[in-house]
């Protein structure tokens, strides 16, 4: 993060130096482009610590691995919930898609508190589990994957400044479902939003009323577009036009190995520990601190 801020500051200084030149306005188009870029960089610099200090939206999506992957998503959910408990952060579920074994096909929830996004944002990525499958009668070793996505939670004031055109949205309403797909609500309170220019899809089912779920879904959609802008170093306007890329399950950021040995290893920092039980009980500080230092 500090390196990013330093680079932004250097670029701002470089562009500001150009604006002081006597011939700056000789080429009006070039001058306006420089001023626009300067404004974007200053806005980005102003916002760089702002989102870190706030809450976060966490989504866990099961990838390859069937029941094992969905059980791994359950384990990751428990891990982050236990980590949050240590800081007295609050958990609010937005959407849950469970299977019949207590696992999750996908789950979205808000972690509310101070510095949540700043601490957890580098947890985003593919996580890999290796173990003897409890769902396989032959006791074979199984590898499964889950994707963790950490997004910043925008305030109501910030959301007002981030307008998404209604024509860019496809909105679907349905009944909220419980484990196994049974309907638990007779009214169509569940909301699915699709952002047509990017293909981003968002679900919200955790609230009692349709409009509340729609607001939740819109909030997550804004955060997803912000994340794309941040990762690709583009403006919010540009990122609302980008096509969403497919998730690939071959670029894991961390592996959790339960068999034939016990080890959790972060592949970005090479930090590892054999105390996998502590990690799955929320002890992920060593990974978070190492990744922060790497940035």
C-alpha cells in the first residue's frame, strides 16, 4: 500500500510540473487530458487510506471439488468469523446458498467494524484445501478450491456519488431459499442484479424486504466495480465498461494441507505454519502481516 501511495505521489508531482510550463495550454486536448489524470490521481490518493478504515463485504464461492469445496467454503467462513470475533467486529449475512451437508455453494456477508477492509483485503484470491475427503468412502485424498473476495463497504454518502445507470442493470426477484433449495419465504424478497456491461452478478437474500435486498445488492455491485478499478488502475467509469473475467482455479494464494502432513502456506510471501488448527480457528495474523509488509 505504501509503495502504491509513493508511486501516486511521484506521478502527481510529475504531472503538476508539466502544468507549470509556459506552453502548457498550447495543446488544449493534451492539457485537459493531463488535468483529468491529475484529478483522478489526487482523488485516488485521498481515498487510499479511507476505505481501509471501514467495513468489508466478504464473498466465498466454491470452485472445483464438489461437496469438499463447499465444505471448505464452510471452513473458511468459520475462520473469518472467528477472526472477526477477536476484534469485536459484527457479522451480517447478505446471501447464503447452502447444500444438504452444511456446506456453502456461495455465501456473502458484511464484517462491520474499524479497519476491517484494511486488514482483510489481501485475503482476496483462490484458497486450496488438500485432505482425506470425508465424503469419499474410499478415504482418498482430495483437492478442492474456494474463491474469497473482499470488497470495501461504501457509506451512504459515497454511494450517492457512484451512479450506475438503470439501463445497465438486469434485475431479477425470487423467493429466498434455505438449504437444499427449499423456499423459506413466500414473497419474492431475494434479489439478483446483473451489470450488463461487465457481466458482474450479485445476489442478496439476507433482508426481510425486497427493497432492502436490492440496496444491499447495489452496494456490493458498486464495491465490485471499485475493486476492478483498483486492481486494474482504471477510473470507476472505465471499470463499469470492462467485461468480468472468468475465475481460474489454478492460481491459489494459499494452500491448507491436512494430509499427508499438516501445513498452511501463503504462496505470495512463502509464510507457512504447521498449526493448521490455529489458522482455521481464526489465527491468520501471520499471513495478514506478511502480505501487508510485502505491499
